[in-house]
């Protein structure tokens, strides 16, 4: 027989208290883990200040200057390194002073050359050698280069005059008291460029080009009495004394289209002559042939008998026989119309030429035309005493080049 179980009963208040008592023996595991880890906020709030950290030192603005660090680094260098740095700094200052003295001396020399040679602009002076101050104290410079652009020489301008002076003695007590110099020896060259010639002498639209070693060709147009005549001339370049260049102008001619050619001068082939084409038209056109044969002076120069001329003027057949001969064309081309047409200006008009050309061409004599095309010039005289002479003259592609040499030349006082 199963014994009945006895159910124990407790007062309500007693059981609740027991449960609370039992729960007090158990804890939350997360709370335990949190207790093991330190709280950074608590550590920061309760961190003890180290007296050496400057907790009690009042705040001051930070110093960003690094001079103290640099001084510390330099102070830490060995004595030999300090000596090297000092030498480098001193050398830099000496080099700077040397360059300043050089520039000053070059400027003073350029200004004195400008004044003495009466130049429009100061030349370029380049004193070679380093250091410069040692040369100044020695009062002697090894080499000086001088370049002078656009030097006036008579009717033209020299494009460039460059020279190198050696054995130069300085007159002065120091780099800032430059008074002058004495040049022992000088060598250089002068360039007269064709580009400058075409610009300065090109009012007549004439251009110059080189041919060979000593010849210059002039080609272009020249206005005469309202007509643009084609001009041709050949100039031979040669020395003229120690400082001059002369040009012998030859082969000068002015072409009036295909009508005639004018060659200044009094020789047989010089003057105003009909071209072969114009002379051929005279032989073919009856009116022109009769006008030509009606002037006794022309008939005399042609060498035609008076009887033959009278028959030709009366009969066209006889005229054709006379003018149809090849000799007649050559004889007409040999006539100098300047001489025979002065008293017969209507003849030029009959032949297709402007009579106003007579006056213009008569005034354009050989010397006048040669002077308008000449390339002669004189080198400017150097300042002070000394000698300078032309050594060689040559015609090159860019212009006329002249070598010069001199000695004993003084600059300044």
C-alpha cells in the first residue's frame, strides 16, 4: 500500500525570503567580465600627475623657430667641417665681389668707347679671365672682346664690328676707378650685310647679292621720269687705303621694257639704244622707217648714201629693199638716240618712247648712277693713338666681310 506523500507547506513570506537569499549567492557573468576590464574614463579622471610633466607650469605659446636646432647642429660639426663651411662662404662672397667688379669695369669701358667713337648705343664689352680682381691689381687684362652693332660708315651702316684685344693695360687704381686702357694688339672683322644694304639703299628697289670672292651684283628697278626702269650693275669690291673699301661699278644698264636699253657713258655702245625687237619693228613698219630716214643726222650715222635714201622715201619697194637687209637692223640698234634725238623729240615718240625720258636719262650720267649704287665706305677712326689697317676683303653670302688688325690703341684718358 503506497504511503501517501506528505506535502510540506511554508508560510508565503518565508519562501519568498528564501528565494531572495538563494539568488544573492549567484552573479551576472557579464558584470564579472566588466569588472575585470579597467574603465579608461576612471583612469583618466583619477590619473596622478607627474610633477616632471609640467602640471603646475603655466601655459605659454609654442616656439616654432628652428634657429636653436640649427645652431645645435652646426655646433655639433667637427672642426674640419666648420673650416670647410667657412671657406666656402668666404669663397662665395669673394666670387660675388669679383663678378660685381667685372660688370662695373665692362660698363665703364663700354661707356667710354661710346663717347669716344660717337656711337648711338654702347658696345658690348666682355672681359675674359677669372678672377678679375687679380688682373685689376696687376693692371693688365689678358683678353677683351668688343662688339659694336650698327656703326655708321658714310652712306651705309656696318652691321657688326667685332674685335678681340689682347695685352690690355688698365689705367686706374682699382675696379671702381677705371680711367682708360691701352691695347697692345687687336684683331677683328667688319660685316656689311646685304640685308642692310637692301634696306638702306633700297629706295630704288635694288637688291645686292654676292658673286665670287670680290663681286657684288645689283639688280632691281630705278624710277626715271615716271618710268620704272630695270637696272643691272656689277660692283667689284677692293681695298682703298688702310681704312677704306671702294667699289668699281661696271656693266650698268637700264632697260625700258623691250623697247630700248640705256647704258650711261660716252662710248660707242653706251647711250640709249633700241632693242633688237624695236629695231625689227622699224624695219617692218613703213611709217617708222621713213621717220627715221627723214633725219639727216641719223642717215649719216647709218652710213646710207643720200641717193638711196631719197629713192627709199619715194618708193616703198626701194624702202623695203633697204630696211629688209639684216645689216639695217644692226645699224639701227647701234644708233645712240640720246645724241640724235635731242633736237627731234618727236622721233622718240614715233618709235614708241616717252620724250620725257631724254631729260631724265641725260642727267643720269655714269658717275651719278655709279654713286647711287656704290658700296664704298670708310671704317670709323679708333679713339686715341695707334694704328689700324684692313687685312682682307671678301664677298660672302651674307655680305662683305673685312678683317682688321691694329696695335697701340688707347681707350679713355
